[in-house]
């Protein structure tokens, strides 16, 4: 009796491990298919659509940064547009004034934004919940003014116009497609890095602090250090996204970095799933394409839809598209598999 | 000296507007523990209603009263429909919902009234007063704010509903046990906040000109005022708002370029939160863990 029970238990365990392994295989396969589609897609679309998809990926990197901070670490930022601007201006100034090649501007932009994030994260340790939202909101509102004020560096109201980079010779693709692949590589690297950070010790510390700061501290997590780190990593990603935007659009000006840019990141985050990595891509699509469809109705319509989407998602799907569909898909797949197992 | 006094007085007039909006924020914070990021846009929308009424040849003060009434009802409806479902939700949800409201109001105003600047009539003539120390317009703004404050104070101090509202904000459970309809009190709180915001919007519109993004700076100063005074204290919010108004004006005139005024607010917010997170008059929030 006991023997058979044990056999049964082992069989069940084996099945679980097998299921987990095959889920992982499926996940890899899914990712491979998505990447393959992403590689083929630009060759089937017009230049304008390729440019739009490039924008989607840039937004995705920015939203990913916000997700790390707000979704995983629970610190609410309404000012990530400010860090996006910092990244964009770092890249633009390096390219424009110092003739740095475009690809080499990403590491300095990342470094600058990481340091800014850590600097901002230090006082932010004292602000909880709505207060941090308030401070970051203040930053977002003040950002265009600041950019205009330091006009010797930022070009003031006119901003900085950049020369769009050319693809390396002998590649045989045009500029828009080259930039598309450049951004795609950055996005994939960013997602991989984010997954590594978030699935490891650091990510668990972030989540623990979000869910119960006192318990996290009691378990020996250095709350201050990890919160500051979360801020730095988050702004690093968003800053890199800003640098990409400067490179791809070839133009930076203060009025591109208003409060509404920060809020659109938050919308993308809420729609895709605030504590997910894949949700950032859904968010990117949402930010880029909603204005496209809605602009036909009215200038203001995109923002109305953004606002309504925020409310709707908070009521109906607080974990966002990916946060809701992901577990659902995994569950459905397991059901399917165990049903097949039982049939055997 | 004369210029300094001039700047102080015009700062007080601006401060009175910030104080009103800060007071609206504090009312909502005390009632529902929410920082209402949509407060500025709600005020802006109310101001557009007033603008429509004035353009329909209504006398200014009639339009003023109707706008206040509409805003009051609107605020109550928002609490009932939008805020009630997320009353006990995590802070993030609450923040996202009020941000959603902000976007909706901003976009709706832009949709209906377009983003072009509109002139808004001032009910007060623009004449110098007290040897050009201040204008009648500034005086009018300050007077309207004072009247509103006194009326609110009397309402909360001397009426049964006012008492019930204070009770509901302070201790919802006990208030409910003593027969107060707490939900209705919270809705009333939102109604009042919306009406107070409408006053601020109408007072500031002749100065800033009316457009859907009019209130973003004002909201920032109001937040600064509310934090400086202590976000749990109505008196603090008023004093904080006045201090911010005067500081903003003096710093903008004497210390730095006025293009950086918003940055001053940002720095003030950080200083207050770092060194005196409960503000000048706020009480420390004690939480059980």
C-alpha cells in the first residue's frame, strides 16, 4: 500500500517536472517564433510602418524600465519621461557636439541615467506611495522648463537636430530597416538583462520590498540599497530608450518631454501588465498605435482613450494583458497536457 | 521696498489660488486617503463650464454659482462611479485611476473646446490700490478666497453635516456605528473639493488664460502648498499655499529666472518631504504593522 502510494507520488512528481520542462521548451519555441517574425516583418512592410515598429520597441524599453521600478519594486514614478529626456539629450549632445558615433552613445546614456536614478532614488527612500508619485510628477512638469533653461547645452527651445545614422556599408538594407534591427537587438538584450535581474536574488528582493517592506527588512534585505538600485536600473533602461529615440527620430526638443510622455509610459505599463517583462511590448504597441487610430477622430481622442484604458484596466484587468493572459495560457496548456496524459 | 511689497501682495493673490486648490486636495486626502492628481484638471473643466455660461451672456456671478453647483454634483458623481470601486485598492491602483481621470478631463476639454488659449473675463476691475501696492483684481481674488474659507469653516464647525463629515474622515468605523452614512460623506467631500477647485480655476483663468493645460503648474504649486502645510491639515494647506505663492513670486523676481519657477516648486517639495515630511501643521501618521 505504502509502496504503491510512493510510486504514485513519484510518478506525479515526474509528470510535474516533465510538464515544467516542456513548458520551458514551449516558451523558448514561442520566443524563437516571435523573434523570427520580428526579423522577417520589416521586409514585408513600408518604410513608415517599419519606423512605427521601431518606435514601438523604443517605448517597450522605456516601459520595461518603469515596470522594474513600479511593478516589481512598488515605487510609483510619474516622471520617467524626465529620465527618457536625460537619455535622449545625453545621446544628442554626444553626437552633435562631440561627434560620437550613434551606437557608442548608448553606454554613456545608460550610465548618466543610472546615476541620475540613484541620485533621485536616495531622497525617494523617504517618500512612500503617493508622495513619490508627487515628486516625480513635479519633475515631469518642470522638465521642459529645465531643458529650455540650459540652452547652451540643449539648444533651448529649438532643440538639437541630428543626422540620422546610415547603415554600415555592404549590409544591403536601407536606413529605416537598419535602425529597426539596431533597436530590436537593444530591446532583446534589455529584456534578457531585465529577466536575469528580476528572476534572481535581486528581483526577489525587489518584490519582497514591494509586498512587505518590514518583513523584507527583517529577512535581512537592505531595503535602502535595493530600492535605490531598483531606481537606478529602472532609469537606466528608460534612459537607453531615450537615447534610441534621439537616434531614430534624429531630433530632440523640450516639448517632446512633457508630463504626458511620462503618463503615456504609465498607460503602456498598466495595459501590458505592470509587473511583467513581456507586457512592455504590448504597452509599446498601445502607446504607438492608439494615437494613430484615434487621431482621425480628434486631436484629443488618443489621450481620452489612454485615460479610459487606464481606468478600465485597473477595474477589469489590474494585472494587464500579459499579467492576465500569461498565467492563463500556462494553465490552459497544463490542463491540455494532463488531459492528454489521462487519455493515454 | 515698494517693489518688494508689491511682489508680496501679488504673491498673496496667487497664493490664495494655490491655497484653494491645496485645500481641495487636503479635503480629498482626509476623506479618502487619496492624492487626487486629477484635481487641477477637474478645476480646469469647471472653468470651461463657467466660460461657456459667461459666453452665453449670463451675468458673471450667476455663471459662478451655477458652475459651483455643477462641479459639486460632478465631484460627487466621480466619487460614486470612479473612486468607490478602488477605495480599498493598493496605492498604485488609486494613483493610476486619478491619473486616468486627469487624462480624460484634459482630453475631453481639448476635444470640446480645442487647445487654443481663450480669454476669460475677470469679475474685478483692474485698478491700482493703496498707492499701487496691489490691484483691485488681486484684492478681489484674496477676498473671494477668504469668503470661501470662512464659509467652509462655518460649515464644518457649526452644522451637523459638517460634523458628520469630519467624523467620517477621522474614523470611518466609529462614524458608521453612530449612524453616519460614511459613503455619502465621502461623496460630499469630493463634491466640496470639486467646487473649491472650480473657484480656484475661475480665479486663475483671467491671469493664465484658459486652456486645457492651464492647471498643471497651479496643481504643482497647490501640491507644494498642501505638503508644506501638512497634507492632513486644512489650515496648513491654506497657509502653505500662501507661503508658496509669495515664495514663488519673490524667488522669481529676485533670485532666479522666472523660467525656472516650476523647478523651485520641485525643490521645495523635496525639501519639505526630506526635512519635515508631515509639513508645518500636519500630524504624523502612525501605522500599525
